[in-house]
């Protein structure tokens, strides 16, 4: 299954777009074997580390909102995107001081720095920085 990495957006444009209040952050990465696009592993830690912390383009809280509650509400996923009773337990525990992507086109499957735990539907997918093999996710239809 061939995939390609296309570079067609100027970094200045990405930075301008990311700051807009109506922009949500997501990834259209295709999970595949071999050499997937770096955004498969790096989209969210890149935003948190490079754009929020290092560049100061948006606050950490706003970056998290653009990745979680904002898209969940936009797509009608009413049990997702917030931490409160009755919601799905999709959580990421990360170190705001160190979180950063490491994925590159040459080495795309590099796990990020500073992402300690990932819970999907309340089950650890990543625990203490290590993939657990647990696959608790499910397809969500709107």
C-alpha cells in the first residue's frame, strides 16, 4: 500500500491558520505499515510542543481545546472531548515542559517525547510511555 508525503503548505501559512479561532486540530493520517506520514505519530505532540510551548502561537489550554472538545462538539460526539462524569475516558497524560514530536519522513514511527499515558475508553493504550497492545477504540459515527 504505497503512501506519499507531500509538502505543499508554507510554515507561515500553517502558523497563521492555527491561530484562527475557528480552526480545529486533527490529522488525516493513514495508519499503515512501512513508512506512514510523520503526522501519524507526530501531529498532536507537534502542536503542543512546537506551536504552543515553543512558538507561543496559542496557549496550551487552547491547543488542547482545539484537539478535544471543539471537534467533539462540532461533530456531535457529545460523550467525548471533556473530562467529566459520564464521558468516555479518552485521556492523554503529558508533560507540558517536554512534549514534542520526533517523527520525520525518514523515521516516521518515532514516538513523541513527554507523552506518559494514553487511555482510550478508559483502557491504557500507552502506559509509562510504552504501548500496551490494548486496542479499546471503536469507530464513531455521527
